[in-house]
């Protein structure tokens, strides 16, 4: 099932883990050091990422893949149409429609989240490794243009985060 996922995603996938992410990054850095080149990296934790998944954007992203349309409809039925309310001191709030977030702890929550962030690596020259909602962006630095390119990619990652 995970053949369609970005190979740099190490979260919630069989055969991948935080260890595989660390080993991959360490190997890349060791290869750079062997060439006498330094590597610069930025580590990002997207806070509340699972709660902020927009349902409309999620469905658009899934529909844009080569997945069967039945899967898109199934995810839509799973995600949409939920509402919530809270009880405080015995008083029940108004019911509101839930338009974002994936159900954490459910069997489908993690794969749905991975589908949402699966496009994060596109349009960047720097290496991006993910562990669910944690991201490491890094690249070899041989001259000033590499620093500029890393900054450009970091800015692009920030734009992706705002859009998503």
C-alpha cells in the first residue's frame, strides 16, 4: 500500500522508523564528510499537524493521485459529516461541523495524514526526510549558492506549511 508514498517519509510505514530516518541522514552526512563537504540541516516539528489537516484539501490531494475513485469517495465518507460539541459543568455547547483534523489513534488516521503531507518534498532541491509530522531539510554546502538554495527551499517549505 505504501508504494505511492514519498520514499523520504519514515513515519507509520512498514520497514521504516525513526531509526531508518536517522540512519539515512547519518549516511548522507557521512558521505558529505568523506568528500570534505559540510552539511547544514534544519529540524522542524509541525505542531498540531494532525489537527490542522483540512478535509477539502485532503480530498483534492488524494483525488489528484492515481488512486481509484472509490478510495476517494470512501475517504470522503469517512472524514466528512462529523460534528462535535463539548460539555462543561453540565452545559452542552452548540454542535459544530468538523472541517479539519484526522482521527488520531484510528487505523486510518496515520495513512490519511501521510497522504496529506505526501507532496511536501516536491519542488525542493534540498533533501527532505519526514517522520510523520517531523521534518529535516538538509543539503551539502560547498559555496554561498548552496546556502541560498537551502534558504529558498526553507522558505518554500514555510509556504507549503501555510497553504496546507
